[in-house]
């Protein structure tokens, strides 16, 4: 895939166009979460302990998909609802899909402090983040210490279009971004927080190119 860079607003337009052409937002979320898990699975062939830090929006929804895939594949999965239960429709749907699986759901980051996870997946803040990390977000981000950190789309605490890094931002070992790179992935001050960057196909590029 070429290194095309789009802004947060441009990415929203790409997704809107894909939705109108027959790929629902819910399917895009499913594709994104599964693509991120595929990258994780390629690096960890044996199941291990996984903490998925989920926010209230669609980035958290991607994390729920990843958590579901990992649990079905034998991983020991804990989901941290870092700022409460999901608020967007598709994230709510994917949160409900965790029911009945061997997944621990936690609502208090402090309760996880004695535990060590082999992998932490950061699905807290997506392309809409700007400004400073809220206290709950900073507490959630602190759980990355000593683990392999996978960021979904971008490390939480970094502004998509400017690459501005907030205090306490996640420093990832691997960032899996979706469909296109974003400015923060190329900006010198923020790219170092991304670790290895993989741009994953979520099934909308052909539609997007056709309308470009």
C-alpha cells in the first residue's frame, strides 16, 4: 500500500463515502479490529495476556473487536473501560458482542496495577483527540510499562493533524493505522511514539480510489 497521508477530516470523508457505497461503518470497525489483531497475532504466535484499553468512541469499538478476536483465539483478555461504557452506536454493538466470552471487563485502572500484561492494546483515543489527556486517560495509558504496546490507528494523546504530543501520551511498539497514514505518523516529534507503523487495508481503498 502506498504511503498516502490524509487528515482526520479527509479520513472521515473517505469513511462516509464508503458507507454510502455499501460498506457500513460497523463493517469498517470489524475490519479494522481484525486487521489490528492479525498484526498482533503475526508477532505473537502463542496466545498471551492482553489488556485492551478502550475509550468511549469508535477507537474503543475497534478495541472491542480486537478483544473479541483475541479471546476466541485463546488469549487471556482484559478490557479496561478507561472512561466508562461506549457511547457511539457501533462501539456499543461491539461491546455487547463481548458478552459470554472469557473476557474480564474492568472499569477502574487502579484495580489493574498489581497485574502485568504481555501486550497492551491502546484503543483509547482516535483521530478526534486534541489537547490534554484527561485524568482517567492518563491513568489508563500508564499500564503500558513493561508490555508490548499496540496502538490502534494512533497512540493515544497525539493530535492527528499536527502531531502535537500531550503529556502522558502512549509510546507504542507497533501502530496499526487504517486505510491511510495520518500526518502524525510522518511528523518527526510524533512518529517516534508510533514505533513500527503498519497501514492496514480495511476494505474501502478500492471504493475510495474510484471516487478520488
